[in-house]
C-alpha cells in the first residue's frame, strides 16, 4: 500500500484555530490550565475528536482520551498525545502540536479507510506546564502513579482556587479512575524547544531519552552591615559568597559537556539596599545530565562547593549555607523498539534526522514509567519556546506528524481497509 501522508494544511489550520483561543498581542497564547480559556480549548479539540469518530472519555484529574477502535480491541492501545495548556506568555505549538498531530493521524487513517490491528488513543494531559498549579505534568504524573490523585485535586493556585473545583467549573471533572488502564505504547510529538535541530539543519529529532534533573533552593547567610564604614576584610557578604557557588554551577555543567546542564534561574538578595552589604541570598540551582552516575557526580561537586563556602575555604569568611532538595527526575531512556520505529520512519521518508536527548520535562517522561515510550522532535525557530514568538515551519510540523503516523501504524499493526 502507498505510504500514507497526513494533510499538512489541515494540521496547520487546526493549530491556528486552537491558537485563536487565548491569543496574545505578540502572536502567542495564554491559556492556563483549567481556566475558562482552557475549557474552551478542550471543547474545541474534543469536538474535533468526536467528529473523527473517536470515543471520548475523561478521568478524575481531567485527562482526556479519544479512542479509535482496532481490529482486535483486546490489545492494549497505541497512544499518542501531549497537552494544550500554555505558559502565561506561551506559544502556539508547545504541547498543542503533539495533540493535533495525533488527531491528524486519526483523521488520515479515516480518510484512507485504514484500520489498525490494535486500537489507537489520543491523550490530552492536564496541567503539563505547572504554571497555575503545581506539581508540573500533573495529569500524566497521577496517571503514572508518581503522586496521589488527592495531591493533584487539592492543589491551589495563587488565588486559593482548587484543581478539583476548577475542573468542575469548566466541565472536565471526569468520573473514570486515573491510571490503571493498559497502554501498549506511547508516542509524543513535540517541538524541540531548543536550538540543536535547527543548528544542524535536521528535520526530525529521534528522541532517545530525557535528561535527569536535580533542583535545589540554596540560602547563603552572612551579615548585613553599612557599605561605607565596614572594611572589606571584615565583611560577611552573602552575595559575594553566593556568586562563587553560582559560577561553580556553570563550571560543573561545562565539565560534563555535552549533556551537562547547569542553571541559576532565580536570585533574591536581602535586604536589597544600595548601601547595605547583603546579609542573605537565596537562589535556585538546576543541574541536568542524561547519565544517572554523571548527575550524581555533578551533585557531589555542587554540594562540595557549598561546603567549602560554609567553611570559609572559598572567600576566607565562613558563611551559613543551607541546601534544600526540591525535585529529582532520574534520567529516562526511551523504549528502543519505539525509538527504532521513529528512526526507521524518518529514514524511509527521506527526512534528515539525528538522535537527540530531551532536556525539558514532558508528559512522556512520566508515561515512560508505565508504558514503552518514544518522542519525535521537530525544529522551532531559533530554539525559542515558552515565549509568544515561538514558531515552527509548517513543513516541519507536517514531517513530524507523518513520522508519528508511520511509527504508530508500525507499532499498532495495519489491518485490512475498513
């Protein structure tokens, strides 16, 4: 049978129609999880799912599933999906591409009268971004048993509104239990959210796994004092000390290239006065690597740098240093068989491609704990995401959706025409 191809114009139009809900002046999207706008986005996409003949169900944390029957519905489904909630100043493609590429797979199979052996499912996961509610990747996390349903439902936003109540308000407080349903395989298509594919002029990223991540909150405490009368040798300058640790974070990442990452993203200085020596500094640290042992060594080096500062070995002045462990994600290798389907499909269609590791968190990282998983990346302009100017070329999105189509059909088994 001739290779199936998705309708690229239909995919692009669906993306633009969804992007009209919560559109921002700079061309992006603000459709935060479980707001009225998120409800409108859900209504639009689930309407399309029903139009494509999918049976739509919703679980208790608001995850949406659209099922396309197979010839043998006793087989576990081959699933694809992502999310449609956005950052406050997000783009049109983050998450949304994965959902609508999955929908386009279903539409294309319908167009050509193809029925797969195993059923297919399209998932829309709740609150992936974690902007309004934490934890991040909430729906997939509960589905995978990473944290309890009660934790998710009782999470509140800055206004004190609960997830459970907001699900009710937008009509997506489902009745199905979360998780426990079989998943034979899971594919997720996504924009890369980084610059690697574009720099290499490759169309498809064959994602082999995700970087492990360690997050910390660090507090360095010295003594605030008047900036004029206090001589330099007699100061206990918390900011001066903290900057040594911050620079060590970057050195650690560079020493563990190419997969090491190190970021200090938030810094708060107390009392933040022009003529007062800083008495306390709090800052965040983000360390990542694809290898668990290497990440462990990075963690040890970071802690050693903090200990050296506390003991006065770094600046000659002892400072109090407190480290709080915030979050840990182990490096997650994806399923070799599914990764192979993605690679083979990219090659068969003549798309330039490369193996790549995702440095961002995705729903796929959690689902990999309960089902074989793989991801497909396509380039985004200048590697920019989580930004209103996020952009992707229609032909790249079409290519990614075609690779998704081929990989899903290869996994699900192509039966006779309907």
